[in-house]
C-alpha cells in the first residue's frame, strides 16, 4: 500500500536542519549558513560536508567555504544572489 522508497527517504526539512547544524559545528555563523542553504542545492552541500569531514582539517569552515567557492565557479549559482534587492528602471 505504501511506497517503500517514500518511507526510507529523508525529508527535505530534516536534511536542511542537519546541514545547518553541521555548518554551525564548523564555525560558520547563523546568517551565513542560512544564505548558503538558500543559495545552493542540498546534495552539493552534503557532498562538501562529507569531504570536509574526511579531510579533518584544522579549520573546517575555511576548507568548506573554499570548496563552496570552487563549486560555484564550476557549476554556477543555484538561485539569484540578491533576493531582496529589486531592479528599478529610472
């Protein structure tokens, strides 16, 4: 009656909450972590977090942010950068 894939699948909100917590453990501020999660897809962030944990660097926040910068150069942004600013024509 129920789809087994749907039962085993983790919800989007649980994944997002786990990413927030991990970024806070790394030492990323709350505001920056919110902007990061808004701007980038979760599977990319989870992959970068996994690689950062495997690396076991002294400053995981710096390693994570550098990897994020390189991924942005390679794949582009997920959403617009200025979501609050509207363009005005004069």
